C-alpha cells in the first residue's frame, strides 16, 4: 500500500508520542522527518535510533532536508505562536498542516464529529485536548435537541502539562469555547481547564454540562453512547465514567445569565462524566489528555493522506 510521508515539528512529549503512534498503528502514514530545536531532546534521539531523518534546525532545517519534497503532511506539535510562523513558511510550499496547537488558523476538526471539514484544507486545527474529549458529547446532545449552553471542565494531571500547555492556557479556553459552539453546535459554550496536582497522577477526567429544553432522555442517552463508541475507534481509553445524568432546572434558577438572550426556556441539565486513559505508546497512561490529541491528529492525517491518494489516482486516469 502507498504511504504518505509526514514530518513532525516538535520533538517533545506530544511530537514523540505522535511518532510512535504512526509507527505502531498506521499503515498509510510514514514518519519522514522529526524536527526540533533542542539537539539533546529525547524525541530526536529516539527518532534517530529508529532511522528517521532528524533535524534540530526547526522549520528551516526541515526545508533544507534533501527529501523535503517527499513530505506530504506536516504535524505541528509546538505552540500557538510558533505555529503561526511555521504555517507562514510551509503553506506556500504546498504542505498540508495538521495543527496540534490552539492557534486555530484553519478549520476546527474533531474526527468523530466533523472529519469532512478537513477535506481540501491546507491547515487543519485539532482544537485542544479538552475539546477533543468533550465536544463529541456536546455534538451528540445537539443531534437530539438544541443545546442552549454547554460548559466543559477538563481536569488533567499537572505532571502531563508541559511548558507548551501551560503557556497556552488562555488560548485553550478561547479555542475550546469557540469549538463548543462551532463544532458542538451549542448556542453558547464555555471551557475550563484544571491542572490536578494529585500524586500519583490521575488520568484525564472531563465533565460536560448541557442546558436544554424538554427532550427525549432516552434519545440523548443513545446518541451519547453511540458517540462514545465512535471516539473509541481511535481512542480506546475513552469512556463514560458513569450514567448520563438528567436534572430538572427550577423555574427560578438564574440560567438566563448563561444562555443567549432570547433563548427558549431551559428545563433540563444534562451532565456527562468522562475519563480518558492513554494508550502509553510513549506517554504514561495518565496522560490521556495528550493521547487523545495525538490519536485525533493521526486520524485526521490518515484522512488527508487517503484524499491525496484518491486525487492522485484520478489525475492519472
């Protein structure tokens, strides 16, 4: 089978986990380059031992590689600020970019919800770890009944939040909130991230709260269950922590402060509790927040590769 070569920019935890996921799980992607800026990084050392071309010269080093023209897709696991600069250089060179930062230059994509949004796009954004875990649930509820307000709380192990994650906290909340609305189809969205300092580290836990009107509870449960199964196809450690909860909203509760002006009456609070256990390809199992991002990015990259292969076949006919 024909494979598409990818380059990974960022030789830290996320980039290295991406490398191992592609090597172990993908039959249509091939890691053609690992790119970093720290010559002593563990990611570059591991890639070199595996025979993967490496450079610590950043994007300039990648472009200087003799096989750069063979790279089809570039996965960027750096930071929001760095991705803006990387995209300005690589997009004019015809490379498709899969952005694992909150820069959000391209369409926001959650594979279980809107994978088709990546089609024919030069730059695809993977939202955030919290968004990848929770937006499928908001979308599942929205598929049954309008969601007037959706709030997500992503709790991750403090030890799994590296310098990049910490530097992008503000972008995390902004990008995730926007995606709750644009991808999850909630009228209004809010995102909160908690860095849990517990020792030993706890796996990722997520809470999704949706405010809705009168709706079929069984239909919502079924929609959520089907969505969880869909996400599990590429993130096996993704699961419901307990049954979906439905609570009535009293008429005197001030939910009008949360929903957009003019919204229909809110009668029900839907609460969903999730946990995400990592596959431990490179990162520890408690780092489900990073695992769901890399798993989603591989899923999108494979879709882009298939699209490119089909386009090439059509061109030869």
